[in-house]
C-alpha cells in the first residue's frame, strides 16, 4: 500500500517542482484565470502533501514500534505544526511585500504551493 501511495505522490508532483506556480499558469489569460489556476494547483499540491504526511506518519509509527520508543511520531507531529505555522507566516509576509496590490492573493497562493512542494519532498525522504 505504501508503494501505491508513494507513486500517487510522485504523480501529483510536477517535474518542474521548483517552477513559479504563477508562471505554470501563464496560459491563463487574465489575472482572475491565473488566480483560479494557482488555486486549483494549490489544492492538488495540498492533496499530495496530505498523502506524504500520512506515509511519513506510518513510517514514524513503525519506527516507534520497532524501537519501543514513542518519539518519532510525536516529533513529526510537532515539526508539522511548526512547519504549517512557518509556511503561513512566511507566505503572509510575501503577500505583504505586494503592498495590497492585485497580485497579492496569487503571490500568497504561489508561496504556499512552493513551500508545500518542498515539504512533500522532505516528508517522502523521511519516509524512506
């Protein structure tokens, strides 16, 4: 089952994982269309992140079971909460740098996508 989940995460992660999400949506004509595109992309990336987190939780739980220590899973949960707090604060700061302009929402969503892609890769590396 873990292999199927891993394959699912890989399928959702685009090959150009470090590309700017707004540029990936450049086929969209208007700013409204770009915003809708990056919003849909964020939803897909968040789905992959959730699967990667479930896989990492499973691996951490297995490690705790094998070692007889209950530290890996609680540490992962603490780290994930801290990461979400960081991501949200950082992306809010990125958005603030737009001075309230019309691209603010796209910038915040793009930031969420970029950081969530990186976190997905990190979680999958932890699960190996």
